[in-house]
């Protein structure tokens, strides 16, 4: 054999090794995203290559080490998401990574810079999770007062996955302290007329308006409620409520408004009794008139002896 065309052994080995490396490469997942809200955390991703023989590997770690090391979870296609709701402790920060595994080969973990999340509002993480405020009932009272009430967020979103029953609430004590502030959105400020002419006074009035329209409250009971005084004569008032529970941000999804105050209704008896009395009087009077007109008049005969005695007198 002509040695001029013979491929050196070390070159052939390098080519074979490169081909093996190319075959061993597994494309990594793409578009790794985390949606966390109301203690529900969903990690999802995409995959641009064929998923035949591919399994996805999810790493979950905690900043505090409360998990005892990284937790490994497996997801089989066609599923490309996983529920991580059990990792929602507001006192901890979590990090997640996803890789694709095919046989003995594994892709690089994504995202490259890592993905961290937490329900703690002050944590330096990529994704900050929050809670929705439960629905609020607002009632307009007399004398410019509003009453509002809602379920404590800790009842709907317990930090423990065990369901909160009345018995468990009594055994565990009070719910976490929920501190919140209430803002009256259509609050009318009491600004002197001079404010409309002097800019400095206008600024002061606007500040007073904001201060008057927002108040702070706290609650550790199953039902949070309060009463506040409002200025002006609006038919309906709208509230915006937001707060914090165990360093978790709690926000209203919309503004909550009161129904217009209805005038105090009069008891129907107050209408019926006078009408009945009037009708009764009318019937009595009508009966008397009818009897008087239909009964023949009797002429009274005065005895002659009485008449003669009268004249003699």
C-alpha cells in the first residue's frame, strides 16, 4: 500500500474522538422561565431538538440549605414544566436549573446565569413572587364613614402546605401579622381656595390629600376589617389596599368600591296605618251621612199642659 495516502494513526484517533464528541452533545433546554404567584410556582422550558430518548433534569437548591443539598427532579416529555409550589418558604431563597439528559450524556444546565426566586420582597433574586389580596367588601356608612372587610391572606395562602382548619388555627395561635395600608382613591381634600392661586399652597394641599387618603392597619385574625372617615360627599368611594405578611408583598388586583348609600327606607306600616285610618274615618262619616239622609225625621209633640204652663209662667 502506498504510504503517501496512509492516514497517521494519531490523526485518525483524533477524528474518531471528535465524531464521538459531536454525537455525545445534547442540546440544552431553552426559554427557561418561572411563574410564581399565590404560593403556586411553575417552572417551564422549551426544547428545539427531538425529544426522543431525552429526559429533563431539574435542580432545586435553597440559599439557607434547608433542603439538605440540591433536590433532583425528573420530567419526561412531552411535559416541559414542573410544579415547584412546595418550595415557597418566604424565609428562604431558591435557585433552579434545567438540563437535558440522553443516555449517559447531559446538556449544560440552563439558564447559564441561573434562575433564583423568592417570596421575600427584599431578597436579591431574579424573580420576586407576590400574593393577591383576597376580595374586599366596602360599605358606605352614615356620617362620612366607610367599613371594609376581607379574609386574612394567611388563610388563603398558608406558608405551610397543611390545610388550615379551625382546630389547627386554634392550636397554632394567631395568623401571621398582616400590616397594610388603605388608600381612598377618590378622596376629596379640604384645601383652602387660596391654593388655586399660590403654587406653594397647592403643593401643600396635594400632600395633605395623600396623607388624608391613606391609613395604616394591622390584622392577625381570620377576618380583617376596619372603619375610616372620609371627606366630601361622594356617592361611592373606592379603596386600594396593599400590605406585607412575613415579608411577602400582598397586593390588590383591582380597586374595591362601595355601593352608593341609599336613603333610609320607611317602614311600610308607616304608609298603611294612616291610609287605613283615613278610610275608616271616611266610612264612618259616610255611614252617618247616609243614615241621616235616609231615616225619616220624627216630629216631637209637646204636651198641651206643658205648653199652657209655659205661657202662664
